[in-house]
C-alpha cells in the first residue's frame, strides 16, 4: 500500500468496448433514466441555495476524486486480459464518494446521479479506464439518494435511511455492476472464460476499495444526519411500507427474498463447487502429465551418460590416428541414433582433435569450456547448452574423459532429434487441446523446452519449489494460468505444466450451467406458484383471524370447527387444542395462584402446606400426603400432612414411597397392581394409581409428596408439570420455614448476647437509619427502638462526633473518642457491613475509656512535672561537670568520667525537652502560624545537620520540584522541629557512607516532605507502631543507636496539629522513606 497524491500523472484513456459491451452500456443508461423518472417524487424543489450547493459539490468533485488516495498492491487480482495495464480497482481515493453522497442526501436523486456521473467520468479516464464507471457511479448516487430520503416506517427501511447502512448495500450493488463492466471491458481477443475469470478475480479488491471510500463518505454523511437532520433526506411523516399494506405482498416479498437469497446461494454454491471440481480435474491432469514427463528425464540422462562413457572407453580412440577418428565417431553416431554431434578435444589446450559430422562447425560453449578442465576429476559431466541456430531446440552436452589420455569426449544431442526424448516431448505437448503448455527447466531455471521456440533458453520467471506444487500464475498477456511444478527425482531439472485458468472456468460453466438453468427455472416456478396459492390461503386466514380475535378477548367457551385435513384445517385444530389447553391451563394457574398465596402468607408448616394438598385433591386425587424428614425440623413440629376424602386410608404406604423418592426424583404408577417396586398388603386397601415426587432443594432431601387415586389415572405431561410445580412450591415453603426457624433461633441468641454486653452497640443501615440499639446503648443515649421502626440516627443521637463516624462513606474501619455530656469518654469503633461489594450499613461498638483517659492524663501530668523539675538540676550537673577541669588538672580516666557525665546529662536534657514539646503539642496549644519560605525551612534543617552527616560520611541532599511554591502557612518552630527530627533519624540510622535525601512533592493543596535514607530499613510489624511514644522497634542494628523513641511521635503530633499526616514506607535492609504532609494554608481555628 502506498500513498497516491494525484491521479493526473497517470495516462488518460478508456478501454475499448465491443459491440456487446456498448449494448450493455446503453441498457444500463436506460435503466438509470427509467429509475430517475420513477423516483422523481423524491426530488425536492430547488432554490438558489440548492443550486449553490450543487455548484460547490461539482467544483469539489475533481479535487476529491483526483487527489489524495491509497494504492493497494496485491497479487490476488489480474490485469485486463490482452491489455498491458495494472489491475483495476486497486486505488482508493479517500474522499471520492463524498461529493455524490452529499449531493444525493441534500439535493435528491437527480443531483446524486449527476455528481456521481461526473465522478465516474473522472475515475474512468484516470483510474478504472472503464466507460461503465460513468453509469455505475450515476446509479449509485441515485440509489443512495432514494434510500436515504424514503420515509417507510419498517425497521429495514429505517436502517436504510442511515448512511452507514447504505455502505453495505451500495458496496454489493457496486460489486454486481463491476462484474458486468469488467466482463465487457476486457479485450475482445480474450475468451469469454478469460474475461469471466478476470471479472471474478478482481471483484474482491474492487469491493474492498469501494467499501473504504463509502465508509469515509458514510461517516461524514452520518455525522451530518445526526447534527442537522433537517438538512438531510425527506421531511415527511413516516408511512406504511408496501409489505405492510397487504399480507400477500408481505409474504411474497419475505418469501421471495428468502427464495432469491437461496437461489443466489445455490448458484454461487454450484459455481464454487463446479469451479473447485474443474480446478481439481485440471490439477490432476497437469500432475499426471508432469509426473510422466519427469519420469522420462532421468532415463534420458542416465542413458546419455552411459553411452558417452561407453564411446569414450572405445580403445580405438586411443589406438587410431587422429585423421581416422572422425570415421570412428561417425560409426558411433550411426550405430546408436542418440547423439547428433561427437567431438574429441585436448584437455590441456581445449583444441579440437576430431568431430563428426564434419560439415557442422564445432565450437565449445561457455559451460563446456568451464567443464573441460574438470574432466580429469569428474569423469562424466552434463550441461544444457543453447541451440546451435536461433529458433531450434536446446541441446544437452555430455563430457566424458577418454581413459589414459589427456583427451575428452564431447557428445551433444538436441530435444527434437533424440528418440529417447520423444515421450517427454509428447507429454509436454499433451495439453495443447486445452491451450496448455509444457516446459522443461534446468537447475538455473532456464527453459530447455517450450512449444514456442522464441522462449527456448530464456529464464523462467514463475514460482519454483523443491517439492511438487500447484499454484496460480500469470502469463505475459495477463491471463491467469494454473501451474503445476514437478521437480525431477534425482536430477536438478524440473517440469512445468501450465493451462489457462479460463479452461477451469470453461469446465465449471459446462458443469454448472445446466444446474444454474434448472435452479432459475425452479425459482421462477416457485415464485409464481407461491403467488397463486397465497390468494386461497389468505381467504382462509381471514376467517381464522376472526376466530382468533374472538379467543383473544378471553372468551374460551366457543369451540372452533375443525373440518378438512389440509394445513389450514390443522391450524384450526391447533387453535382449538390451544383453546382447550389454555382453558385447562387457566384453571391450573388459578389453583397455583391460590397455592402461592397460601404458601406465602404463612410461616407455619401446617398452614403453608394445606393449599398444596388441597390443589392436589382438586385435580382428582382421593388422598394427598406430605411426609418430611425428622432431622430437618424441631421435635415439636409434625412430620405428616394429609388432605382428601381418604387422606389416611393409604398411610401404610408412606414409608415405602418415602424410601423410593429418596432414591429417585419422581415415581409414576398409572396401574399400581402391576408394579414390582411396592410391597402391597392384600389385607389393606390399595389405590389404583399413584404419583410421588421428592421434595428436594439445593441438594437437600426434605421428604416426599404423593397422591393416590381410587380410579385409574393416566398422567399427561400437563399433570406432571402441575404436580412438579406444586412439589416445588411445597419444597420452597419447607425450606423457607426451616430457614426462618433457624434465623429466629439465631436472632434470639444474638439478642441475648447484645442484651448482656455492657458496651453500647449501634447498627445503622445504608441510609444511616438506626435499626438496632442494645440496652446499654439505650441507657447511654436514651433511645428505644421498637421492632419494625428505623428512625434516623442523627435525630436520636445528639452527639456530633458519633454521627460523623456513623455517616462515613469509607469501606474501612474507623475509630474515634467520643466525649459525652456526663464527662465520660467512649472509644467508638465503626465497621462497615458489606454485601456484594457494597456497604449496606455500619456496626458501632462503644467502650467506656474514661478511667483509662484519667490514668493517661495523670501520667502525662506526672511526666511533664518531673521533666520540668529536672531542668534545673540537670543544668547544674552539666555546669559543674564542665567546670571540673577548672578546679585542677584531671587525668585521662577522670576526663573520660566527666565527659560521660556531660553526655548523659545532655541525653537526659534532650529527653526532657522532647517530653515538654510533646506535652505542649498534645495539650493543644495553638499554632503560631506564619508564611514560611519553603526553601528557608529546608535550608535551616539541613544546614544544622550537615556537620553530623559529614562525621558519618553521609551524603545529605535536597531535591526540589519545578513547581515548588514560595511559602507555606505553618508554625515555623514546629515545622522546623519535625523536619529536623526526620532528617536526624535518617542520619542516625544510616550506616557510614550512605545517603539521606530530602524530596519535596507538591499537591494542589499541600506539600509532602519526604526524607529518604539508605539505612537498615524497618520491618512491616515495626512500622505499625513506629509513631507511638517511646517505641523504638525491634531491629538490633537500630537499637544500637541512642534514642528516646519520642522523635517520630513529635513529628506525628506536629503533622496532626497542622491538619496533615505522617507515614513511612520501608523494606527491611533497603532503607526507609518518611513522609510529612502539611497543608499549604491553615484553618483559622488552628492558629492563635
């Protein structure tokens, strides 16, 4: 496929037409004129605007037709036979169909045909070179206009108004016209079969290329139809189609369409089958001729090599004078009429010593000259050499070394005179009666034999293979050929047999034509007979329609007459049977409706099963019984239920029927006396007929339902369905009641558990309505929920924090501390209730943590007091420890002691400061919010720790994004402390030579500070508690570093005080990344 900028660089011409072609062309023109005359009602009145649209589309037609296209290059299509041009239909002009489709849709069929013919003229001159293109695109333009402007209301015509649907229809019409035009466009020198083969072979490509053009135009027209429907097509109201006005027309059009499609499919099928059979027949003939020819070649070559070796070994060639050698060579040629020329040469000088016949000039060919020096090593050689005189047959040369000499024998023969090659030549020429051709090729693909002498010793350009193969080819005239390639066994030569593909079409026509004529005749007869017989049928149908209308009113009391034995009488009998069946079915449905209502209205087995048993009795049974499995039901529930006049007469059969239905789903006994399954006691009454069904649901056996009949009863399919439906109703009732009993027991158990727990429990539904509150919750919140009520939780519970927790939309578990008006504090944990991936409610459990909060507050106060009171003693201890050297000279051991005292005091002071900072943050002291430059806060935190990083040879760096904001609203001291703690942690827990990098990520409303280190990493279990106070993890390498376990707790408290959060991502052994997210702007309520 390649891009085509314009068609103007191609030759402009029309392929000539024969007289038959001109007649067909005139016929198509008449068809177009007649169609336009018939479709004049679809032509709207044109105003000035319409004429301008037509003029514009006419101007755009050459641009859209001759510019911008794609050319497809494939080997599946054929050029025009007898005309040396490229196969038609291979070019897709992308916007070629757009002008005439728009003209047809906007202006009607006249404009569509006119613009289409103009388009066809341009395409015919520069692309298809077919004069049929003018009428072809005119017809397509008119058909497109009418199909998009018709206003019939049936689904088919509704689809036909859509431009995209027209793509398929117009592509099919184009394919039919293309076959016709291609057949008559081919050269008159080509046979009918060649033209037919040409037309069918190129139809696929023409269909594809036109379909692409129509698809582009269809999309454009569909968009215009959707955007501006008032500009497109007709504006009239919808009307009934012709098929809607008459049942006869509808049936004929429907059946006629199906018959036509079937006829077409049969014609295509017969043509394909005939073509396949013809192709297979020719393939077998080609294969047979090629195989026989190939078998002759090895015999010829072996004979030639043996004879040349025999002549070369003649002792007289070495014992006779050179002057007598021609006579010896002549004697050899006359004794065996195989070779046409013999010669003896000197190997060292390539000089001629003797030859025969003497009157022929002997001259070595290039191949022979190359083979002479090799004679000493290769005793026998064979070469194909060109004819001695142009126009004659090719020759074969055999070289043989003369023993004990430096001489070689050259033996030549040709294909025309050699008697051993006559069978080969005859086989190669055996296909002349079907215009076939046989060729013999050497290992280089050179033609050694061809019926046309001018092609001898030329190069074969077709496909070659090392295996026998059958394929399609094209000769020099553009005619498709069927080719069979047969390599010669044991030799590098090959036989090629060719026959025009038109011969296959000819044979196919001979096979398919009688079948096609018969099919067409049968189709015409079928359509005529169908039309005539429909009139008698429609009259009877009208009478039957009146009867059906009476039945449709719900009146089922009037029987239909069923006289006659034809199909309509059978239809009438079927209506009568339907009436009776419908009447019986209505009675069954009424009984089933009563059963369903009775089953659904009760949750006790006795009341739920009674309508089922009554329905069985009403159907004619004298006894109806249901026996249930004991372990399925509570002890106090009865297992046997019965109804009917003789409900307990046959109860002695309960156990046997129960055992039978446990093994099989249904037991039907129309004559009980003849059964061999039940053991009948002659002293007890027995029913005449019996039916039993297993009550089974989801693989669980609940029992059996069976009915007994005093009179013999034949069970119909309707009876079996009715009984099966009743059994299903009974099974569902038993299963639902059993499930209800189990749920009721579970409910009571759960109610007892909730009533006994001291923790308040609240349950809400998806709409935040309160559906359950245990007594503890009722005591705390003062609420009471009666069964069946679902009040809004927000209205009953006047606790804002708890309502927010209950109204959370997240599918995760949440918890919060809830302060009550009485001073108590509850820890509320709300978990979602999920069903099919959706939240259907929430369960909230509250636990009183007031005493724990008081203990925590006392602990915090104690720590804060102790920390504050430790400041002064620690300052004095550090001061005196540093002044020890001023009191006198200290030895090294004393200096180490003093240094350890100072270091311990510093660590304790740091712990005290952290505790005081954490206490101030947790106490809720307001933030000192300022606009802080982001770069300043980062530079302060990193510069203070650069020295510490250098001491451990750690690379401390900062990476900033391009969209970093200039400032952030935060408490400068707290934010600095949080960043300082994170960076210090990174340096502390990173081994020497590692890296610590501070990244800043921007969000629309926040900044994320990420401190990444290459340290020890943190296990997944430690990450869950890492931000708790005094927690330092369990990693041995991390515990070797000094710390208080308060740094990350301070970071978390600072983040939460700013409305942000802190978290960590880490993998053991691969370093950690700590994140601190701070909003860009603080709420006014957080600052003081």
